[in-house]
C-alpha cells in the first residue's frame, strides 16, 4: 500500500482547467456580448459555406474566410478580458499579457494561410474554369459584409485596435489614402472618415464586397466566369497584404525586441539617469515590449561607494517609470579598491632579509687557487615565463645565492658591497697608489687614458 495523502488536491484534466477559466471569463458581463457575437458568427459562417458550395464561387469562399477571421478576433478579445482578470504568479512573474500577443499573431498567420490556400485553388481553376451560379452570390455578399462591419464596429477589440494602429500600413491602405486625399480635396467633409488612415479591417471588408459585386454583374451580363477566379485572387492578395504587417509587429513583440518608436526616448532617459548624483555608469540595459502598450526593462547602475543605494534607486525608478511600466534595477557600488598607503616607517621585514635562506651553488673546477666570492642580490627584473620550472613563488622570502666558484685569473678583488673606508685603506681612493695583485704592484704610474709611452713625454690627450 502506498502513502495516503489526506489533504492532497485531485489533479484536474485539461478540459476541467479550460472549463474553470471559461467560467471565470463568463462571470464578467462584458464577455456576454462577445459570446453572443461568437454564436452568431458560427451560424453565419456555416450558412455562407453552404452557399459557397451551391454557387461554386471561390470568390465568395475567400470572402467567407474573413468571417472566420472575425471569429478568431472575438476569441482574442475574450483572451484579453481573461488576461486583465489574472494576476502575475510565481511561475509567470510578468503576467499573461504575452498571451494576447500570441493570439493576435496566430490569428493573422491563419488568415494568411487561408489566403495562400485560395491562391492555390484559383491557380487550378484557371486551367479548368467551372460554371458559377449567381443565385445566392449577391445575398451571401451582403450577409457577410453586414455581419463583419457590425462585429468590427460594435465590439472594442483592444489587441487588434492597438496592432492596427502601431503596425505599418499595408499596400491597400496606402493606395486608398492616395485616393482619399484627392477625394477630400473635392469634398473636405470626408477627411474625418478616410484620413489619416482607414481601419484595415473595415477597408478589406468593403473592398472584398466591391469585388464580389463586380463579379456578379459581369457573370450576369456576359457569363464571364473567369472573373470569379480573378476576384478570389484579388481578395486573397488584399487579405495577405493586410494581415502581414500585423503578424510582423506581433512577431517582433514575441521576440522581445525594442520598439523602434521608443528608442529615442529611452536613450534620452538613460542619459538623464547617468547624470544623477552618485551614478557612475549605466550598463546592461535591455528594454522590450511585454504586451501591447506595456514596456519592460532591466538595467544595472554602478554608483559611488559613499552614495545611498535607496536614494539612487528611487531616482532611477522615477525617471524610467514614465516609459517603462515593468522595471528591474540592479544597484551595485563601485568595486574599485584604493591601495594601502604606508603612513608610518617601513617595517623591518621589508628592509632586512633572513640570513638562513642560502642555496649553495656547485663549484667549478679551476687550476688556480680560488677564493670564495659572495655575489650581490639580483635586481628585480621581468617575471619568469609560464613554462619555467622551480620558480619561487611571489610570497616567498628572498634568497641569497652563494657562489663558490673561483675566478680564472685569481683576482682577489671583492665584488660585493665594499665600504668606503675599506676602499681608502686599499689605496684605491688615492691617486697614484695601487692595489697588490699576487704580490706585484698594480696601477702604479698608470697613464690617464691609453697607457705609457717612453718616447713621448706627455700622455695622449
């Protein structure tokens, strides 16, 4: 028998967790309207798909995909409400705002995949164009147009509204903007509707309905069935061109890139922070878009050792919080250490070396009698290379080497530190008096520069 856990909560299934979160969203009265539009959307989408099958029109199928996209936008709006209800958790410390960014990205990418599917089917229809029945073509167009416009204008979809304004304009918006400027020059009252940029979703709904109306008239008048395929290609291209800038913008948000329109403001704030009292350096700054309209960032601030950390943290946060809503500031003091100065006299350990650290050197054989000569301590030079062996450490006491080898010519001079008094006693300090080398007089009557010359009375200059 295993261990019995009395107070352990039962594990819920994935469906149970989704049902619990759906109940949380359904508790808000604002979500009831979205749920109602979602049910109506499912009914209209099913009805339009049946009419597409009966009319055999691929242009109406491409226009019906916009209704399916409206269903995705309603789901995104529900996710946005759910994100506002949930608070950050220890696992998701930044909250769930990136979930609505992911929903927008997925919706726009699925709309582009539907447009690519329409392009593929249209290319096959150019080879063998089927007959188009126009009985329910115009009715389906007005039903889809009315529902799309009513959905877009009745529900405030915060994520898609932000993306449509922040993303770059599509080629359809640019062409319509050029026509609107010319039209507003004639009728100035239309500038509030068409300028500066028209809503891309409303624009694509109107353009798709206009293409279907032209298709209906040409088929009714001339039985020109190929125009249905051409209209499907036009609607697919407009859908792809409208959704592509939005998917690019939401994809950059998911990649945690810095928005281009706030780079100048961030640089200005960083310069202001670097001039605060006590701040020495601002490094490792990273700012990214956490969600639609919210910016997150982290920065390291190096301050003086005598500065107050809490005061500097408050000033830095106050400056950056105007633009960065979720901010992490790491304050650390300057790690530069001042070297220790010797204020008193030099200690004895520095000036006096121990006498018992002596390393003898092996003697060299010589024919003459040798006298021990003590070598002077070596002067400090460049450090030995890395690959040298038996190198004394840095913290070892200095070593005095004793050299017992004999000079080859038997010089009896002392090469150590000779006192000035002993130099005078040997006669080296008085001109004209020399030292003895092996019992002979040395340096007697030595010329001043080149040596003696018997034939010349004066030494060479």
